[in-house]
């Protein structure tokens, strides 16, 4: 055996404890830095390794992530729908108004003067007169029933006056009194006030909100179970590796790190898939919603997830992924002993 | 240095694997442990590596009383030990490089350092050309040598081998044992459990024979004395 090679081998086989004794006394600070570097390195290794595992089994990884994604997308889209409805209803909230349908005998001129006269009432802030002809024209334009309406000889719509009550006066009994007063006027056929259904809508929204919370909780538990089970399977698949790692001095945190990162990846990909699903659904709904809004003379547009909520969605996925794998790792790694 | 004082090992199911065992192995010694199946050879090695804890007595490894090594300290303790098995236990889905490098990855070495040391270890067992192969594509003897490389790559103070040649033909067994001797010559304490008494006798090292958890005979002690003088000098 050549001399040089032999020296090399001697260095290789020098025992650890001897080497330590000969090491120059390192300062506390550099020791700290060394440990931090090592910690960072091992995290990086686990991070990349777990991503590599994903690439190694793309189909099963994708399927798991997709299930998580759908579980996240469901409550998230409910929340979005809820948010949109609440947004729409809040815009109604500020414009409580009474709709007066005038008697058909009242012509346009009389109606206009009547509308002006109403403004003098101290309980009324503003009135808007809508001519029956204008109402018909707009309705024809927007409803798509143009032909059917043309077939009628006479305009079936009455003149309408929109009455906005004085804002500081909208409490229940005052508005009731105002409606009674308006209804008693000879020009008025009927007065309609939308408070009742608005209230019902608020109660309904409250119920829907709770249903969404319950549903989200259930689906979150579902995500935890999916991730926990996936991690459990991969722990048992890699049992031999874990045993060997324990035998050669791998700490618990070293061993569990790749599994935690796998959970993180599942959660993150699940979150991204959920985000994509919602984005696609939004694109599909945007057109029809816009048409519907036009019908109501509103420029309402669907509110998307936005940057913050997108982050929140992916973040929720990551948090659930980490938590699910953490539970699984705590439960199942303990069962594995070396040898 | 390994010292057993009145050590008993009773497994949870009541099996008394070791009884009142007294043993001293100097640092840098090379010792064969033999005995019939069930005599307690594996148990002895398991206690040294803290895979199981002894139930009575005292074990001191490199000046460390094992009773004082808390469970969360076991990983660090094991980094001074190298292992070999009869069924080599390589990870089939990793290359030879990854298998041998595992102890270094665990200890947090940098990649360049890992590469350097893995290459040196594989060179030592003459398997450098196979560095990127998978264990499946190696012969039984080659796999066993990969196991040897993995056991020494992190320069352990103690090398424990449980039936390392159980699956090998006589010639390969002899080569493997000689390999262990080379590691021993550079200061690694080597403990080998083996059935193969004929071969062990020819190797002229200290032999401890166990029977039902007790030491039956001690042979070849001069080697130990030599090792002891090495230790102090
Ligand atoms: N995990 C265990 N639980 C209970 N009893 C055990 C366990 N491991 C070993 N034993 C018992 O301890 C005794 C010694 O076993 P050990 O494995 O140390 O023997 P050995 O000398 O290595 O045998 P072999 O040559 O067959 O490997 C045996 O009676 C065995 O049944
Ligand atoms: Mg055994």
C-alpha cells in the first residue's frame, strides 16, 4: 500500500473523541455560529428532501394535495360568497327607502308636483320621481322581455316616487307612521317599505355565517386527518431509514423534520390548489354576475379573494399541514425503536 | 474504555439475557464475543449502544456512566459509535453515497466534507467505483462492505459489529475481519459478536465466550494489555 494513501486512511479512522481534544479552544461565539449554521443546513436539507419526495411520487402527492385543496376551497368560497352578499346588503342598508306606487289616474305632471310637495314633509329627506314611460323603457331594455311588453297596448306600470326618509328618523315606529300617512294620501295607491325582508336577510346571513363556521371546522379537521394519515403512511414506509438514523445518533427533531416539511408542502400545495380553484370559479361567475347586477342598475362586481385573503388561504393550508403532520409524527415516531 | 460491573439485563418479558456480568475492555482493544444462540451477545452490544438499558449494575463507556445519560442525550452519545449488522441494513432507495454519508448528515457535516469522507471510507473498502450505485445492484459481500464503510465514516471511538460475517463465504469473512483489524490499528475499539469460533481463533485476539448471560471464558488477554499501554501512552 503506498505511503500517502495509508496516511489518508489513518486520518479517516481517527476516533472522534481524540479529534475533539486536539481542536483549538473555540470561542463561545464561533461555536454558536457553527451550531446555527448546522441548524440552518439541516433545515435546508429537510426542506429540499421533502420537496424531492414530492417530485418522486408526483401523482400521489398531487392527489393528496388536491383533496386538501378542495377541502380548503369549499369553506373559502362560502366565505367569499358570504362576503359578497354582505357587501351588497350593506349598500342597501344606507338607502332605506319607501316606494310609492301612484294611482293610475295620476298623470306625469300631477305626479311631479306631488313629488315636490312631499319634500316639504319634515320626515322626508328626498324624493325621486320615475315616470311610468321611463320605467317601462328601462325595464324593456334590461329584462329581455321587450317583445312581450311591446305586445301590450298600454303601459302596465304606474308612476312611482321613491321616498327617502329623513335619515335620523329611521326608527321602526316613525317609519311605520310615515308609511301610514303616505298611504292615506289620495294620489297613492300603495306604499312599500322593505325593512322586513332586509331584517330577515340579516338573520339569514347570521345563520349562513354559523353554518360556514361549522363546515370550515369540520373540513379543517378533515384536512388534519388526511395529512396525519399521509404522514403516518410515509413514516411506516420509511421505518428502516428511521431506525438506522436513530442508531447513528439522529435526534428526534432531526428525524421528524422531513415529515413536518412534507406536511408543510402538502398544506402549501393544497392552499395553492384551493386558490386556483377559487380563481377559476370567479372567472366563470364574473360575467353572469355582472349581467345580473346590470339588471338591478348596479355596478356591483364580485369581490375576489384579494392579496391578503389569498395569503390567508395558503397560510391556513400550511398551518393545517404542519399541525397535522406534527400530531402524526408525535404519535407514530415514538413507536419506532432502533434495531 | 468499556467497563461492566455486576450488570444484569432482564427484558420486559422476564428474559434474563445477562447475569451479573463483569467486563473491562480497554480503549483501542479488539474483542470477539462468542457463544451459542441466545447467550446474550447481541444484548451486550445493545446495552453499550443504549438501544436497551441494563436493569442492574453499572456500565461505563469512555468515562461516561450510562445511568447518567438521559434519554434526550442518547443521540449524541451514539455518534461516537459505529454499527454493523448481519443483514447490513442498507437503505435500498438510496445510493451507496447516501447510505454511507448518513451518519455524517445526521451529525450536520457540510456537503464537501461529507463527500470527502465518504470517498475515503469507500476507498478503504475498495468500493469507490460503486459510489453512485444502489445497494440492490451490489453483491452480498459488497453490500456488507458498504455497511462497514457506513459504520466507520464518522470516525467512531467504538465499532460494534453483530454477526458481520454471518452471510459471507469464508474468504470474504476473513477479509472483513481483517478490515476491522485495520480500523482497530488506528485506535478504534472494536467489539465483534460472532458464531464463527474457528475463524475467530485464527485471528488471535481476545475472545469472550458467553453462556446464558454469563462470561464462560476469557482468552487472548495479552492483546488487551498491549492496548492498555497504548491508551496511557
Ligand atoms: N427484545 C427482547 N425481548 C425479550 N427477550 C429478548 C429480547 N432480545 C433478546 N431476548 C432474549 O435475551 C436472550 C439473549 O438474546 P441475544 O439476542 O442477546 O442472544 P444472542 O447471543 O445475540 O443470540 P444469537 O446468536 O441468536 O443472535 C435470549 O434468551 C433472547 O430470547
Ligand atoms: Mg444476536
